[in-house]
């Protein structure tokens, strides 16, 4: 985002380029973005070919990009853009199975976040939708963007291996919260987990319809089983449970076992699922047997819940600023005194498993 000129009383507006093949959607996004006091639409483009020239000429701060478009596929364009001219991109996705799968791939390629396409026929709730788009654009404008590496140059993640199955305990748990940038951070964390790691429960801020695709994608990449959580499942070692987009995910007890619980109560910190809700339930039911992990994300969701976990005896870690897309959630947890350690994302899996091995199991090796 450009700085305010000398003597200017207000900061420069966030300059947004809208790319969508639907004239109606372009008009709606132009109206929503243009109505915000801190942003402006500097151009609209019907496809990536037109957008490419407009990016050169207009130098926008943020791009909104349709997932499926003519002349050039949105993913092909995004991949080229993030390699040659990295910039903050917010995907505008259709709420379909294909749309959600493509959106997951877009986040892997470097898009900061996504919104679903607005339901033009429904005026009720349009203000909430406008607020969501505006928040995501503001976050994207401040996000840490990295030039995408060629696929051949991407190093395989270190695979953490347990010795003699020391972590296969139904008592130990790993509890994770994330938001903006979190899909890739969660992927990088989970792919390093050994098959006998403790049960893992996750809240990623994501709307209904996308969490299942995200869980399925992770399940295909990881050595552990990953699934969208259902109500009343026993939490097992070697399994990860992702909060569905329509409900809060909580840890509960059924006799001697940990089980999942889903709740469709009101949003907490403007989110459902909420990280605070999961963390508070872990503090109540797992106490010192839990490890809390807070990853990249905007806002303060999770800070109070993670503090409750620490006060109940849990050990908590936060992703460091340099490796976050957005440092908001980890920063708030650190400021609240809720964390014990802060580390780069690539070091967190080994740090967590090392702690668990020292407090209830034998050593681990990479």
C-alpha cells in the first residue's frame, strides 16, 4: 500500500483491481469496495489477459481474482503472477465442490485469502458480506507476500519419525488455531506429523463448503488421517479433526475418552468456528495434556483461549512474525502472556513433538 504524501492528513487508499468475467459481479465488487473510506477500485478487467496489462499500468495494491475465467485459467494466471510479480491476491470463489478445490489450490499458489461470490438475489446480509470483503482486502494489503518458488526447487518437508511409538497416547493432544494464511501453515505443520502422533484438533477460519475440501486435500498429503470433524467422534492418535465451517469445534469427554463436539452457537470474535472456543474447551478438558499452537491470522481470536490453556497447565507455541502471512493472532497471544515459545513455522512441528516426547514419551528423530 502506498504511503501518504508529505503533508497529507490521511493515509493513501488501498488501490484494488477487480478481475472477473461477470459484468454483474464486477459491478457489485466495484460498489462494495468503492463504498469503503480507505480503498478504491482503480480498474476492472473481464479476464487475466486484460488484467495483465492493467497491473503493469495501474500498479494496484490488491487484486481480486475470479477462480474460473475464460481466455486464461485463473490458477494459471495466479501461478505466473506470483512467480513474476508477487502481489496480494484475494480469490473470489464459487461455492461449489469444483470451486472449493480450485480455491484450495489458489491458496497453495500464494493467494492471501478468498471470499465466496455474493448472492446477488439476496439483499439481506449484503452488509455483512461487504464487511467481509473489505476486511479481507485490508488484511491482504498488509500481508507478507513471497515470490513463489518453481515446483522443482521446492524442498520436501522433513518427516518427523517417532521411535517405538512413544506418542500414541490417548491423553496427549495438539490443539491448533489459524486464520489468514493458515491453510498453507496447517499443511506444512501436518505433513511432518508421524502416524502415531497425538490426536490433533484444528480451527481454521473458513466458510462452510470449503472445510471439507481442505480436509480431503490434507488427508491426501499427510501420513496421518485428516477429516472434517463430526459430532461425538472419539479423538484418536494419528488423526486430525478440522472444524467444519458451520460450527464451533470443542473438545469434550465421554468417560475416559476425548471426543469432538460441534456447536452452532453465535460467532465468537466474529467467527464460527472460533479458535477461542476450541482453546477454552481444551483448557477445561485436557489441561496439561494439551499443546496449543497458534498460527498466522488476522485479529485476536485464540489469545484469551490460549491464555486459559496456559493457566490450566498446557504448553503453548506461536508462529513467529517472519514466517507469518499475517502476525495478528500470534502477536495477540504473545502479548496476552499465553505462549511459552515462538518459532518459525518450519521448526514448530519438531518443537511440539520434542516437548511431548520429553513429557510422556521417548525421543524423536528427523
